[in-house]
C-alpha cells in the first residue's frame, strides 16, 4: 500500500492533472503521469521482490528458567537487491524487536540479534516475523509474514538444593549422596538413562550413545531405592496469594532437578494423569514444561485423585509433597501415600506453624517451609541435616 510519501505523490498527481485541464500546459500532465507511474511501478516492484526473501531465526537457549535471558538471532536474505527493509519479530506476551535497513544486496544479509528477559514462566510463541519492503522512491511498501513460528519455553525458577533424604534405619556413614542403580533381580528392560559415575560399562547401550553423543545405560528394571514421587498440590485453596502458588511451583521444580541430578528417577504429578516419569533428559524437559504451564485449579477432590494414584501401584524410596498452607485434604492425601514410601518430605509455603504441619511431622515427614518471598535452599538443607541426625533412630 502507499506510504505517506506515496499518498502525497498521488495527491500531487491529481492536482497536476486538474491544473493541466485548466491551463492546458503539457509539462503539468507529464509531471502527473511521472508521479502516477512511480506509484504503479513501486507497487509492481514490491510485489515481485517479496517472494525472493527468506528468513531464518535461532533462539539460544530454547528452554531456560524464569528470570534468565535468551538471545534471538535473525537473518534475512534476498535473491535481489531490495530497499527500505523493516523486520519486526514478536515474542508474544513479552515484547517485540524491530530492525531497519536502507537496502539489502544478494551478497549480504540483514542480521539482527535481540535479548529477551524471560519472565514469567510459560510457553511463548516467537514470530512469524513481519517484513516490510519499500520501492526505491519510497512511494509504496508491502508487509508480509516470513519464517516459521518458534517456541520459547520458560521453566520455573529453580534453586540449588543440597542433601538427599535418608531413609529411617539407614546408617548415614554408609549412605551415599546418589541413589543406587544396582539391580536386585529381573532382566526386563525398563529404560535408557544417562551414564552416572560408577555404572557398569558392560550395560552401555552403544547405538543410543552414538546417536546422542553421550553414554547411555540400558537399565533392566527401575531400582526401588531410586524411585521418587513429587506431588504438587494444584489446588488454589492452600494458597493465600498468587505468589504463594508460584513459590510452590518453584519448590517442585527445584526438587525435581535436584533429585534427578542426584540419581533418582522421579515421577512428577501435578493434578492429572499418573504423572510424568523422568528417566532421561527428554522426559525431564517434558516434566519441566508441564510445571512451566501449570495454573491453580478450583474444586479438585485431591483425596480421591491420590487414592487412585495409590491403587495404580505408586511406591518407592522418596515421597515429596509440595503445597501452600496445608489443609485436611493435604494431610489425608499424605497419610495415604506415605505408607508406600521409604522417606517422606513436605514442602510448605506458609508464614507460620499450624496443626497440619505438626501432623506431617508426627507422620515422620521432613518438613521444609518457606514464605512466598523466601528461599527453599536453606530450609531444605536444614531439613536434610535433621533427617541425617535422626535416621538411625527409626
């Protein structure tokens, strides 16, 4: 469509044509025809130039945590010289970047880079980019979408946790900081997982290791000791504010990363299905993406959902429940699940003690508490140290 300059030229062309009719001066008609021809030629030019463009986008990294920054690189190439180029790339929900070039030749490309502050958590769509082209005289411009839309996944913010839960009756002097991966029996194939120091090299799955460029171990059955179950209470009722729910999500994400890196095979459940088993890097990314998109829900019967999960055979070494200010539903659900786990931990976003928290402690849980604006790391470390000091008393 015509630019501001193009509309002005069109108006001038009409005025000159009227003056030519009034005075009969051929020079006025020539100027009117020249301006009109410039507008028509510009329209033809931008229509022919647009299909000769190609745009590439790269995002580094495509998955990151809340508060981190991603770099987006754009490269616009043309098979012919084009003029007055403008590129706008939008991260829907976070903002947009715009780049302008006077011209682009076939031997060079318009390269642009911008930085995105990724906050809050979620999955964002990037692009497609809007590219505007103008004719050399600036009379006409055309705007078209180029390139494919990309995904930018912002995981919840995580904290570095130290220490893993120690089971009752275990001697801390012989307990390792990494879950064991030996097998008590059985030869059924369970999964492929990343190599951990100390693994039997005879169980390396070489074809998968070659494809991924990292050692992968063929695990025949999931060791009971290495199973962990992380339950994030998805209800809005335990939380007095949105900040409280976000803190609970951060607690679940921090626990997931910590246990996964410590050698556990955690299952994450946040209100639907049977949970996501995190046995490899791809499953880890899937679980983190689920936490990135979760929102608080109302009118959920937590106890019946947990009862169904227990009937499905959910059991293992460590149970972690994450909630806000605990209520009777949390306590009843925890009491039901804790019977099948070796060690239990409760993460609570609260401003003080209450009867429910005391109830968790009476059931043998390690209680980790923080405020909506606080930190999980120190409370987690203190709870793990307390668990070590009482482990032999079970």
